[in-house]
């Protein structure tokens, strides 16, 4: 979604342990095609989100390449944590089918503390906007200017602000918000062994 409207050189593509610039259609095809003998209700893949701290992000020299390197190191650790063997050999990252993508934006969700604590103000503003709409439609009498003034005051009274604006659901979070989404196939590269992080082998 972040690639919409961007020039090719600014787009973030999927990557894995050894490849870059993998298309979304290839990811879908590879993950969906690597699920033999799985039952309908069994997951085909697992989703991991890696969120470096603000301190860690500040230390990165080249955000894109450093985050890719970081992801590839994480996936080596992920693979080594499977306490099992495939054909007599310990599971390694070469047995794991995964695709990752870097994203640079995060938005406030309805469950975030800032949005929840701003909700009483948001409700009052919504009620005032409804009153204004009813006045405009002739359903009730009142001063639109006075109500708009109340709304302006409430906007400033909201406990959580960002760049002078009340924080609402869907607003982009400021600062470096880079993070990585990783899709890991349930089956190994050969599509014959199940590697579930929730199995007895974890």
C-alpha cells in the first residue's frame, strides 16, 4: 500500500534471504503453492512483525539495507530455534520459505492509548458537528459560529496532540516508524515438512 504513487526507485519490494525486488504476485503464488497436505483450517503461513525501537532506528546508517540485513539475521535465528532435523540435518534458514517487506509508516489505531483517551473529546466534537448539520438543514435553530468556536476549543483541549492536531484513528505517526512484515510458509522449502512455531518442536 505504501508503494502507491511512488517512483520505482522509491518503492519497497518483498525480499527473502537471498533475493530482492520480489513481486507481491510471486509471494502469493509461492506461499499458496507451498501448502501440500495441510488441512483447510491449518494455517498456510505465519505473520511476524519486527519493530525496532526508536533508539535502534536512529543507529541505522542506511535504513533500507540495514533493515534487510537485520531481517536476514533474525530469520537465521528463527530457523535455528526449531529443535529438529530434516533428512538428518538441523533446520537452517535455507529450509525456511519466507518473504519480508519494509514499511516506513504507522497509523494510530482505535486501540492506541492516545486515540482512546481522546475519545470523549471526539464524541463531543461529533455531537456538535451533528448540531451544525441540523441547523444547516433547518431542523433546529442555533448559532453555527458559536458551535464552530466550541469545536475549535475542544480540538485544542484533547489530551493527545501531534504537531498541534488532535490525534485520531488513521493519522500517521510522526518520526521514523520503519518496521518489517515477514510472511513465513508453514511448510519448508521442499513443501514436505511442517515447521510450525506452535508445534512440539518449538
